[in-house]
C-alpha cells in the first residue's frame, strides 16, 4: 500500500520499543525520513538498527537521545530533525513514562502522576514546539498523532 509518505519527515518520540518502534518502522517502510528518540542510549542504538533495516534507501533515519518530558529535550529533537532533514511533516507523540512497579502495585497517586505526565504538559509542549516546523504555508496539512 502506498500511503504517499515518501520523503515526508517524521519525529517519533519514545521510539526505542513498543508502539513507537513499530510506528518508526512503518514510516520508514513507507519512505519517510524519521528521527527516532528515546532517553536510553543503548535502546536507541538498537532501535536505530532495527528501523534502518527496513529503510528503502540509506540516510533515512537519525537518532536523538533526549528526554521529551523537558523543554530542552523537545528542542533538541526538533532542532536535530530540522537541521538534518530541513522540515517536519509528521509528529508521532508516543513518549510515556511509567511510575510504580506494575499495574497491580501502582498507587492511585502514582497512577494520577503518570496520567498527567503522559497526557498533559509534555505532550502539549511537544506539539507546540513542533508547530513552526509542521506548518507549511499554502502546503499540505501536517500529521500529529498522540497516544
């Protein structure tokens, strides 16, 4: 299936595993140029190898080690993407944090704090920071997806 994404530029946050990694692989397979980012350098390097393996051509992926729950981390990812690819068309706002050991032992407070962090401030910060790169005067509408 051709989703007409060839040469579009995407940022996928939280892309070292799970839905973020799957999203990055799918976008690369469709011909997108993708910036993957995560906090952990080892996981990010492993994810880059996995994503690059499905790329249609070389130099379609870059990595940014950053914590996108901070304004500085968000800026680093966006700056790296714009510097390398010259624009931005797609934001997959996938990064999330976990508090507590697991679902059964997580307290209400931990659950509330996680929900606020995952759905609140850091996601809206990321979208706001990406807005200048995502807006193309007279051009196509950008894509922005959040989990």
